[in-house]
């Protein structure tokens, strides 16, 4: 079974001409459909990035607070007797 016939055939030429003639009509329509989808994906990515960034900042702040509390408890406790 051959997928690409050898040489030019009338069918191949007709398909090529059809593509060339329809491309200026079809491409703007496809672009007008795809652009909002891509734009929404970018917006979603930005929102997700901002959410993750805030979550990491809060986690870091909590860890710093716990570290400061632990250090203050260590400094405030009397030395352990042996």
C-alpha cells in the first residue's frame, strides 16, 4: 500500500490548489478560534503561578516563625545538667 503516489496526479494538484486558495480564508477563522483558547491558557497559568508563589511565601514565613520560636526557646532554657 502506497500513501504517496509517484509523480503529480490531477488529484494531488487539485488538493494543492484548493489549499492555496482556501488558506487565506481558513487561517484567520482558525486564528480567531485558537487565540482566545491560548489567551485563556496563559491567564490560567499566570493565576496558578501567582497562587503557588503566595503559598510558598506563606510556607516560608511560617517556617521562619517556627525557627525563631525554637531558637528563643533554646536560648531561654537553662542548660541541661549532666
